[in-house]
C-alpha cells in the first residue's frame, strides 16, 4: 500500500481542479516576471546579466515554495479542523510515516508542476535557462521542504486565520528576502547572516547558479537537506500526537 | 470483545471521562447515550485511536490496543457525526480511496464498490460529487464506506443526525441488516427512540461515568412503567408509577393539566441524569 493512496487522492483532486490550479500557479509568477522582470528590470543588469535572467530562478524557487506549502497547509488544515476528512486516514491501517511521506511528496509534486510552468514561461520570454538534473533535484528539494513546512503548520495551527498569519510571518518574508529579486549581498551584514539561515536563500542561489551553468554549491544541498530532515521529523512527531 | 479498563481523559484540569470500565461483547448492537458533555464523543474518539487516554487501557480480544494498532484499525469502521467525505471527489472515488487505504486489490475493490452502492441505493449516483449529494445520500455513503473493508466493529457517532424521518428509517434498516450479519455496532445518539429501536445493550453516561447499563427493557424497569406529566406554570414535572390505577388516582387528586402515558427510555434519562439528553 505505502504512500500510494495519498498520492492517488491528490492526483484525482489535481485532475478535477486542473484549470484552477494551473491558472493559480500562473498568475503570481507571471505578474512578478512582468513587473520586476520586464517593467522594473528592463534596463537593469545584475552580476553582468539581464535582470530577467537573474530573477527567473528566484521566481522558480519562490513559486515551488509557495505552491508546495499552500497545497498542503491550507487543505490539510481544513481537513483536520473543519471537514475532518483527515480522520479517515488516521483510523485507516496506513502508517503515519507513509501518510506524512505521501502528503509531503504530493505537495512537492504540485510545487514542481508550478515550477515547470515558470520554466516554460521563461522560454516564452526568451530566457534560456540551463536546466539539468541538478536543477530539477534542487527544485524538488525546495518543494519537499516547504510541503513539509505546510504539513507541520497544518497540524499545529488551530484555525484558518492563524494559518494565514503563519504564511504572512514565515512564507511572505522569504519570498522577498531570500535572494529571489535581488542579490543577498546587497543587504546589511546582520540581515545577510539571518537570510543565509533560511532555506529559500539556498534554493534561489543554487538554482541561479545552475541556470547560469556554474554548477552548485554542496553547502546549498547540505542546508536544504538538513531543513528537510528537520521539518519531516517535526511533521511526523505531530501526526503521531494526533494518532493515540 | 472490546474492554475499556479504567479509561480516563483529562482536558486541562477537568476529567471528561473518569475511570470508565466497559465491556462490549462481539456481535451486539451497543448504544452509548447521555447528555451533551457526558463524555460520549471523547470515549468513542479514544476507542478510535483519535485521542490518547490520560489513563487506563483499551483491550481488543484481551490484547492491548497500543500493541496491535494497525491490526485493530483493519477491524474498525467509522460513521462520524460530521460528513467526513471528500467534497471534491465523487461517491465512487470516496469509496475507492477507502478501499486503497485498506489495501483492497483492484478487482475486489471494484466488486465491493458496486455491491455496497447497490446496498445503500446509490449506484446510479456513483459519479456525483459529494457536494452535489443530499444529506441522506451522504450518510448512506458514509455507512457504505465504513463497512467496505468488512470491519468487525462499526463505530457510529450520531449516525442519523440532521436527517429526515424517511432517511433515518432507511439507515436503521441498513444498520439492523449489518448487525444481523455479525458486525458489532457501537453507537452514540441523541435520538432516544433510535437507541430504543436498534440497541440491545445500552449504557447511560453522565459526567464522564457510566451511571446505568442494560437492555432497553431493563433500563425502563428502573423507573415506574407509567409516567404522569404534570404541566404547571410553564414547567413539566414527571411522576413515575408502577400501576396505572395509582397514577390515575394521583392525577384525579391533582386535577389541572396532566397527561398519563407509558414510560420511554427518555424518561429513564431524565430521571437518572436529572437534566435529560441534549441539555
């Protein structure tokens, strides 16, 4: 059985909501690309490259983050608190480990889908990114981390209003600070040190470096893997608390 | 057999369930009744592994539930009080998800889906999304889902809440049929009439403890067979009598607005809990 029942359910829901999901995944990144990439950044260069080329890996990082996080966090929280469909999984013979893993992977796949849309869009905008297997791995790692954060948040937060606050205080600052729209080096030292602790910084830096064809830093992978292990364990611990 | 041994559950500093001891034999239709806040839902949630007891043990066929959790989960089914179906999925998909969660192979799963949807009269609505179905249809689907993997114990928390009388009766027939086929049913309900019709073994719970237990007839014998309802100054007072004549004599002496009738299970609750179910 493994994680397949969870993935199957997410697949059915994805197919049913395909148009809404696709449109939702498209709107924000498209606006970012138009506003920051073409509008604000038309005549800008960063690190010797056009701003649009600079900003797209950041947009891919933030989109995979945002989509992975919200596809799990919002629905799981609703399923746990309001419509209680979460209980169907808890009282089934599916192990809590497989449930957690299934949800995190399903969320990450949604993030990958949104990321893939941006990659296609970037080609349409005439930006050629160097996409290789490491680029995909880093994207997936980023998606897994934030699906894990969404899973954990959905289990510890007890109202929909507080879910929205969590997103405002944790997810939104990362969208703007973690080297997505501007180089982290521009920030004051103390802020820079803090930003380097955040996982999205490593995702956007790693993806940007790979998109340029410069390879990646193992430090990015190491930090992201550490985050993934920590959020997965936290989520697992919470789900075991639900099951008595 | 399910056995609850000294089960307790505390929220903050308050015990909602206190040293509860309960044995439920296999194959019975068991009803747990009581007023709101009596601890019924907390008890059922502990038995469903959805809530950890503060103290005590739950034994299934003599074995500690914690040691056989996965095996136990294979044997239990739940019809929850709330509609816990995925709204964006069809009736058939909801059953399919359940079958997959219980590791039913494709062929067996499909056969069972057809069988159960026929049983609950929903086959022609199989592709309808849950959000397009009526309350009664959803309830019947929840019953079909709960028994899809052929559980040994079926938990039902207020299974007919919010349904019209015709839908309730349809569900009663389904439940009677299931119990006749050997499934142990553990039900909580606010509808006393429902418990009286369906349950052969009833426990009355109040303030976290079992205060009475027996068959409906045994429980009714705890109060007088005849009940005199005395309506006075906007309040109804109940007097219980063993003999009809005594009740009539009392009513004649009293005069005024009175009504004599035979007792029901609800009278037992009112008398034993002093505030009735649902207060």
